[in-house]
């Protein structure tokens, strides 16, 4: 051990010849600092120290010191750097948001009042720029719709109302579609990332640091061409990683619930308590995990990379100026500020390179396109219901004196909500509407009162278990809406209580009364495919029932079962038949609401493979291989056992399924009423 070469124990009085150094274990007493080793000698010394640490005296089974030190340090630095960049970006966004509000006269925007301006500010802080622009453009019209317009303003005509409601619905559809597409874009961009490119960029920057160290950290001795090379290589190699890292940080920011609007300040001053629902929290986690709503940071990343290139050129100019002025250390008075800028850019570049490792430890790095496809329709339906619920809440006011209806009709305080839902039915696609219907049926398995599913808290759901072939056959009962009034018959006026903020039941699913103010109670013995509720409108006195899936199928001329069991929200479909009942058929549709929360919807045929008035069943579990259904069809009562069709015959079995819709249910087309002075 006496010949061990330790660079920390080099005799500083010896000549600086690093080819052969005689090292002593007696430390030097010279006050001079130890000499700087060459690069090769320094690396050789580090390797020898590492070998000495890994001597046989150390337990080989014990984890390396590098694991204990480097890994926590890496996580800490990546989180720290991401927090720095997020803080900078959010500071810029906050400054921009307040500037937009304060400098509104410069842009020619009128003052909309404190309520609207604070709401717009909250949208800007949440980076909902498109929504804020729409809100500012239509704020006055929305006030007129909601009966909040100031005195003297002319009320909107019916045609103007319908036009505005159409724009509102279409804006919500486009906004949700844009959020889903952003998830697809971030996953595609994530797939272009490469850890090797970050490692190579790190090697480039490390080579620069070693070169700088070899120059004794003297700025003027550095060749400016080094910074020209860094300006070309680093921004080009780290562009995708930087964009994904920023998107991930802002994705966390987006799905962190902090509503900023007038209700927020009202709760602060009146000491109300804002409580977020457990279901909403889990859905936010789901959307965040697959990148839904991730901001597109490609443009901002281009700006950062361009700025980074400019910084390298500034460093190159600095070293050339120092060399030309004969002040290689930058100690002149007129060079001090350049020295500070140089070292600031130096540290900034190091942080940028380190930050590009951050996306590889984020959850979005593990996300695949199939993950988004599996829950994309669920997220889309949830977000659309949430947005439409906010719109409905805004339009619904307690003072309905300004809400207008046709003069010949009695005052209807839900007139706007009926029109809003009616235009929603008209504008959403077939797939979105059927997905909405199945989503609502699946959502009925969640208890909004306790926040549980099958006795388990929604935040701690156990993974589904495989019962195996030895599991006993289960008996499922059909859905009876009258037995679950809290979900299927919750009136819109029941949401006006003092605990309204804590109630996270989707307000867009609340029941509306008929024009005479009466609520329609369900009297059907069980839910069927055609009686699945879609939405309450009750536009005319002739409408006495809620709009059902059967009405939608008739109005849209949908005659194939493929549209139902192949819609986007269905994750897996299975088909069964009853061997003892002339091959009576039923299908199972699995809907994944969130992680570990899969709901199976059984739809029984009324006869053979014709679907229509067969019963509907739902449970929060994956579909079994065999099941017993109670009263599956009007012609078959009692408990009927169904067995899954083998894989070889599954395609043929699905092709045999058909819709059995009564032709008499297709009503005749109606025309508008003509004025009295016009005759045909």
C-alpha cells in the first residue's frame, strides 16, 4: 500500500512532471495549493481510488456508494431544475396574464366588470388561452343569455340565442378534442426522444468543461470556436427532450386543482370551504398520466434553443474580446459585467443539459399510444360533461326574470338549459353520443355519497382479480332506475342546497322537469338497450319522456349494432349465448373509467340475436367467462345462464347481431308554424 498513487498527497515542492510521480503518505506542510493534474493523470487517479474503494474488505453484496449518493442527487437536481424552469415559465405566464388585463385599452378591449375580468385572469393563469379568448368575445352575450345584462340592453332574439348556444357547444367540443389531440402529440414527440442523444450532449458539454478546466478556468484562454460548436450541437440535440420536459411540468400544473375565479375570492372572504371531489381527483390523475391537455411547447422550445444559441455566441464574443484586450482573466472594470454574464450563461447551460434528463424519469415517458387510446374516450366524455356542466351552471340563475321564452308560452326558467342540451344532442357525433350513454351507465356503479366502488375507496381500488375457471357462476340483476333515485332521478333543483360545492355529481346529468314543472319518474321494470337515458330536454309539451338511446338511434337512422359495441369508449367486447334457451344472445361491453376501475355492461337480446328490449346489467368488474342473468328478455324470465362464445366463432356471432326497432317509433317530419297571413 506504500506505492499507492493518490493525487491528493502529491508533494507540491516536486517538479510538475506527471509522467512519474513518487507519492508519499506524509502530507505536505507547504501552504501552496496542490498542483493541477493533467487530464490523463486525473482520470488515472480517479480510477485507482475507485478500485481501492472496491477492495475485498468491503462486502460485495452491499450496494455501491454510487447508488446511494448519485441516484438521490440525480432526482434532487432534476426536480430542482424542473422547478426552476417551471417557476420561470409560470412567472412569465403570470406577468403576461396580468398585462393582458391591465393593458386591455391598448388592445381595444372594453372593461367587462370585475367578475368577468377575474374569470378571464384565471383562465389565462391556467393557460386556457383559447377559452379566455372565447369568453372575452362572448361575455356580454352570455350575460344576456343568463339574464345578467344591464338595464337598457335589448334582449337577444331567439335566433341569436340559438346561434350563440351552437357556438358554445361547438367551442366545448373543439376544446375537448384539442386536449385529446395534445395527448397524442406529446406521446408522438416523446417517442422521438433518445437518452443517447442527451448522453452525447452531456459528453460534449463535459468535454468543454474539461477543456476549460485545463485552461485554469481562465476565460480569455478559451478558443471561441468551442462555443460555435456548442451553439450548433447542444440546441439541435436536446430540442425534443426540452419540449417534453416543459410539457410535463406544465401538465402537472394544469391538472393541479386551483380554480381562480370570483367564486375563489368569494370563498376566501366569506370563509367558505372549497372541497374537491375524490372522483375528480382520480380523473385528473388519469388525464395527467396519458398526457391529455399537455401544452404544446414546441414553439416555446424553439425560442429557448434560439436564445441558447445566442448565449453561446455571447460567450464566444466575450473570450475574443478578453483576448484582444489583453485581459484574459476579465479583471478590467469594463469587463466585470461580461465576466458575470459569461458565468451566468455557463451555469445556465449546465442546468439546461441536466434538465434534459428530466423527461426520462417522468410518468409520461412510460405512456404509450395504446394507453391513451384505452382511456381517451373516457377522458373525452368526462371533460365534455365537466365543461358543459360549468356552462349550464353559469346560464342557470335564480333570478329568471330576464330569461325569455316565446311570448305565447308561459315562463319557463329552464328554457336556456333545454336549448343548450338540445343543441348538444344535435351537434355531437354518433360515437360521442353513444359513448356518453355507456359512460353514464358505467358511472352508476360509483357511489357519490361515500366515494366508493363496491365498498372500496376510489383512490385505493384493488387490481381486478382473475377468478379462474373454478369460480362460481354469478347472478346479475338488471338495472332498475327507480331503485337508485340518487343517480337516475336526481333533480336539478336538488343541487341548490348549502352543500352544493361538495357535490361532484355531474350537473349536466341532473334531471329537468317537463314544461308544466313535473318530473317524470321511471316506471319501467328494468332498463333496456332502447330505454337507456341520454339527456333531458322536454322542448315541447308533447315530450313527456327523456331522450333515450332508442330515440337517438331512430333520429340518426342508426340500424347496425356495430355502432354500439364498436364505439370508442368500449375497451373490450364479448358475446355470449344461452345453450338452454334457443341460443339467446347477450353482449358484454367493458368500459374503463380509470385505473383498476373497469365496468362491464351486459346487454341481453330480446330474442335470438335481435337487440332492443332486452335487459341491461352493470357491475364494476371485468367480464367473466360465464354469467347468469335474471330476466334477460320479455319472453325469457327467471335466471338464464350464458356462456362466452369461443374465439373461432366470435366474429360470426357479432355479425349476426341486429337492432330490432319498431317502425312505428319513426315519427313523421314536422314543419314550423306558418304566420296567419301566409297560406299554402
